[in-house]
C-alpha cells in the first residue's frame, strides 16, 4: 500500500537561490518507501495545474512518467475541475511514488498557480 500522495499548500515553502525562486517541500512531506529508488530531494520538480484537461491528461501523465531522467517529482495541482482527471492522476500516483498532488480548496484559476 502506498503513502497518500496529497500534500497541503501549507507544506510548500518559497525560498530564494541566486536569481531563481524554487519551491521545496517542508521536511514533513510524504516520502517514497525506502525500498524504492526515489531520492529524498529530486533534481527536478515539474508542477502541472489541472483543471478539466480532458483526454490530454492521459498523454501528459504517460509522458512525464516516461522521461529519461527519473530523478524528478511530478506535482499535480488540483484546481477543482469537474472531469475525471484527478482520478486518473490518483491512480498513477498509487503506482509511482514520484507523483504528488496539491489540492486547492477551490478553483483559483491560473494566476495563483504561477
């Protein structure tokens, strides 16, 4: 049984590193089981806002999971759409510990996600 991939907005912290703003998780973020090869701090975080993407979400999930670089985490931000995209993402998260889910309390649109 895998850990719950959902993280809260409060668990994200903004920090400055040179000229780049990076997002990093608080120390209590969900971790991959120790028996799986997933680094404590992945090299790359891919953040995808999700609001009614339709059938394109299948291709997006498959593409991200199939990247040559495996040292990534995929953060899907649930913007409270009405289609079945988040169900598909949750199913993928059950199979892949690199997938994290951030749930907005309500639909916030693209602006706050930037």
